């Protein structure tokens, strides 16, 4: 795993004690959830479809974890009964792929979705992550802070609309191709060079190779008995209203480009590599055609999009100023990061320029212990530190709280004030009074 998270986690492997293994029988609800997941994972039609997509079996085992208690369970293949799963303490609750006893394993958080299709998409999405390294597709992602700016969001929203119309075009292949070319023209406007696969678009391509291909796989396999397009069209329309695109955009664009490539470029998956750019592949399949993005935008509501994004940019500037006062100019606690495990909601990311990125919700584990920030934390651009507000810190020993966060220190670490600044360091914790 790399430092970036899928859905809400990106865990780095660090050597920590194994989490306590539950010795009680699995709760009835957990056993039912395990059997629901197994029915999807073991479906022969889905298994065949997944193998055909990438010419490799997507058969990673499954572990379910309760985020509240961190109790984890798996099905024992010999007895077909739930048994505890031994996870490391750094493997935070998440929907992701982790290694359990050296075996890539899908971790899903309880409770599972009641929507079978949504659960199937998630399961096969994460199973793809368990094999992507073997496909030559490392789990790396780019810096897409530009997608939170006015121009970046404007052209991305137009791209999403054009992709939706390309997939849904009722007028035949010519109409679909025209919409697809418009989508590519809108995308090119996000690069200073005005061309695909240049500048910031190379950063977007990294995210699409990681989360985009995983989501494409999840949607294709989950729709083994049906058509994936209707559900994707709904997802594209909902994505148009997203408040945060920095890390979520590929969940919409990745499957859209994948399905259009399935239509117009046979065998494209066999050539995917660590340098593949999905929009460029589609452009090559469509052939050259000049598109005036500003003029084409009229068909997709460019004036309304620009107006709404201008209003959002003004509100964003106020929010950014408040975050800078809180995490840069005010009293803070800065926690160093080295080989951390982190869990977060990717929809809540707020880029703050050179200062880093604000994560709306965040759980981080490092040598010093575990931080749970439910009201925002600032992560440095190079992932060297996490900063939280230090107003009204309270606690002693290993347990501390601050504005919107809690900190549980590991043995041998302490929180102390040094010249007006709070910091963590090695040493015996401060004693608690009576």
C-alpha cells in the first residue's frame, strides 16, 4: 500500500504488534455479513468476468472489521465458519487491500452496504487493488490540488457531462464520438500546455491508473448479469455536484474512459502500464479532430458552471483563510510522520497550497501513538507531519484531547509544552494528578 487512501484509507506497512484477536464467537450480524460478501466473491460468473478482464484471478480473501471495536473476522475455508482475523495494529479500519500473514486480503468495514450492487462494486474494486502490483501498476497517485480551483473544477465538470452523454448517446456512433471529443477538449484545458498527457494532467492520470481502473473493474464485474452504463451515468451526474474532486474524480472518470475504450479500442487493457494515460488512448482511438472547448461548452451548460464555480471560489477563499488561521497562524501541535498508517475520507480533502492539505476527518498511527481528528487536520505536502490546533489542550499521561481531536500516546512517549509550543517526544509521560 502507498500513502494515499482508497475511499478512506492508505496504509503503509510498519512493524507493530498484532492487534488483539477476539476469542468470542462472531456476532450474528457479522456472520451474516461474511456470508453475504462470500456469496458475491465466490459467484462463478463474476469470477470468470474478473479473470477475463485482466487475465489474472481476482480472488483475494476477505476480512471484515468493526471500526468501533476493531474486531476482525474471516470465513474459515475448512469449516465454513467465521473465525477471528489477526491484523496488525497499524492496519486501520478501511475499505482497502492489506496483507494478512503475507497474503493480499480485502478489508471491508462493517456495516456492509445493504445495496448488493454497491457492495459488489466495492469488493471487486478492492480485489483489483490486491493484484495491481502484479499487473505493473503501482499504487501511486499524483498531486491534484488544481482540481479544487475554479478553473480546474469548471473544466472537470464539463468533462463529466460530456463523458455521460458519450456513454448515453442515442443518436449513434457519430454523436457518441462528438461528445467524447468534447470531453477530451475540456480535459486538455486543465493543462497549461493545452494538450493531453501534459502538466497537471499527468498527475490526474496517476489517480486514474490507481483508483480509476479499480472502479472500472468493480463496475464491470459487479454488472456481470447486466449493463454497467446506467449506474455509471447516475454516478457521473452525482459527481457533477461533488464539493471535492482532488481525490474522488477518478472514481467517475476512470470507469467512463474504460467503457469508452471498450467500445472503440479492442485489447486496450493488455497494454496498460505504469505510464498509461486513458484519455490519450481514447484520443488515439477516435482520431484527430479539433474542438473549440469554449464553444463546445455551450452545449454542456458552461455559463451556469462558471457562475456556480465563481461563487464557490469566493466561499473557498474564506474557508482557506480560516484554515490558515487555525493550522498555520494559531497555536498548534505538530506531530512528525514517518512510515504512518492513515485512514481518512477522500471527499473531505481541502488543498491549502504550500502549507499542505486539510483532511476533514483523519485517523493516523505512527510511532508516537494514534491521533483521531474528527474536525480537521493539516497534512504537510511531503507527508512529514500532521498539524492540529493546540487551543484548550487537556489530558495527562497517554490520553490527550484538543479542539476536534484525541491523541493516545504509545508507551515511552510524552506530550509536553516547549517554549509555548506543544510537541511529542520520547520519554516517560507526564504523571496524572489525583
